[in-house]
C-alpha cells in the first residue's frame, strides 16, 4: 500500500516527543539499549502507515454497512481483516478506558462547585 493510494501522508506525523517518551518507557535506561533519532523517525512513519491502513479498511467496512461514522466495531473488523486480530483485546480495553475517562470528564464539567457562587 503506497502513500499515493491514500492520498499521500507527507504532512502526517506523530509528535516526536510523545513517541520518544513511549519508547523510553518501554526501554528503561537499565537495559543499556538506546533508540536513535533515525529509528524513532522510522517508527513514526510505520505508525502513520499502520493508522492509515487500518482507518482506510475501517472506512471501507463502514461504507459497506452504509454508515457515515467509523465506529470501534469497524476498527476491530478492520484489524481482523488485515490479520491483526491479536490486537483486538488491547484495542477494546483501550476503548473502554477512554470511554470511562470521557465519562469522568463529562461528570466534572456537568457538576461545577456551587458553594462559591453568590446570588447577587
């Protein structure tokens, strides 16, 4: 699958600092293994390509179902179709965690502290 097929990803990337932080957490300094900037950049390109591949497949699945929104179910079907079925449990867990976090944020926004307000 080429960049041209998806409309090109020359302008797509991931934050280098975030990727570096993830890699650093996976490879603790105690291992003595370091990760070069070139390796980090290649990893970012691979991640962008993976995201593009999965989202394109999920889009095709959603279109076949006459849906206008790609749902989590479309992502898991895409992963399975592309041979990445082993990732599905982790994806579902991440989706559930995200949903829980969003619920907490929504509750915080909905219930501001009223004790500091005055009627005047």
